[in-house]
C-alpha cells in the first residue's frame, strides 16, 4: 500500500492531517529503506541468483549454458557430496544438544551469587569474541599430538595411545565438535542467562513452600519457563551447524581425507577451487532446503508443545 492510498483510506481526517500522516510515514519508510535495500542487494539478490545458477553450467568466465535438472541429478552419484551431507548431519546432531546442555549448565551455575561470577562469565564468553585464528592456534597447541598438554595428561593417567585429534581420521570430527562447543557455549550461555533472569521469582518461592528440592525446581519451574529460550537457541544453533565452514577451514581443512568435509566447505571447493558454479549452487539449494525443512519441523513441534 503506498502513502497516497493509505492517506485516502483514512476517513474523518482533514487534508492537512492526512498530509502530516503521510510525512510521518515517509520518515518511517526512510529509516527502513537502508536495511531493506541492503537485504535486497546482499541477501535476497544472491539467493535468487544462486537458484537460477543451479539450473545452469557456468565456470565464471565462459558463457552460461542451460543444464536443467542435471546438476541436481549429479548430486545422487557424487560421493563427496554424500560424505559432506553425512558429516554435516553428524556434526549438527552432536553439536546442538551438547552445546545447549553445556550453555544451560553454565548459565544456571553463573546465575547464582557466587564469588568471581563476573570473571567466569567473561572467561566463558571470551572464546566467542576472540579471533578465530587466535583460538584455533591455542586449541591446536593444547591438543597437539605428542607434545600437547592434553595428551601429556592423558599419558600420565595411563592412556598408552592418546588420540591424534585433528590429525586423525577417527578423531578429527570429534575435535571439530569439541572446538565448536567450546567456542560458542559462551554466546548461548548469555542467552540462557537472559532467560533465567526474566523468570518470575514468586514461582520459586511457591515451590520452596511446597518443599521442592533444587532438582524439582529446575525440572518443573526453570525448564518450562525456558521453553521459548530453548526454542530460539535450538533454531539458531541448528542453522549455524548446517552452515559451519570457518571452524572446519581453520582446524582441519576438511580432512584428514574427507573425515570433516561438510556441505559449506564442499560448496566452497566446488565453486571457487573447481569453478563449477552451477553445481555448487545446486548443492547450496539442497542445503537451503534442509535448513528450511528442519526449521519448519522444529516450529511445528514447538506449536504442538504449546
């Protein structure tokens, strides 16, 4: 609806009043416009272009040719795509619940009046705001096979063959998951802290009068009130896990072999190493559909729980 038609539909207003309303609306739209234009240029436009590109063959320099659904059919026989899809699902299924439990545990702990609470909150949040390069270097030093302090401690505890962590095919994905939880738990802890501090204290007083122990208060008072926060964290974490790229790139480069190859890293390699932009766009569309389906399922589950 444009400003003119909106003003015309305002019965009972004088022309001067309508003009004033139109001016106010114009000011409001002028504030919205930069964000809307930025979204259209940098988000919506590339999504539409990628959707079109998924039906084309293009190497970035020569002319585009129509490919139909061949890029999507090719996915079914692409072993690297299937491995990347499997690794992404494993990473998401492991990382989302572990990060939620860890962040919630920290939030409950640091929501209490304990000495050094602000210090521990800062320490927990620090890996999230620190440079990814810096925290990756620290992590690799800690888990360095042979000379890292973690493996030295494991050796002292009697482990004869400590894991190779990021350099081992068997442990590389575990290492990526552990790193992801450590780096992001501080951010989600802050979200849980906000949820905990917005709760009604009278419910805890009432449960205390009823003789509830700490676990019963957590189970029957805290968790139900945290349901909107849990849902928000679940959606954000799931989307972030499906889009993981930087952690894999910095920690393992998708290896050893294909042990940590994930979808976004596979898209990057296909698009900007192999310059197969049409096929990379087809993979991106599959990823988009996966995220959309998972989000819709989660939203449907949340509505049913209500």
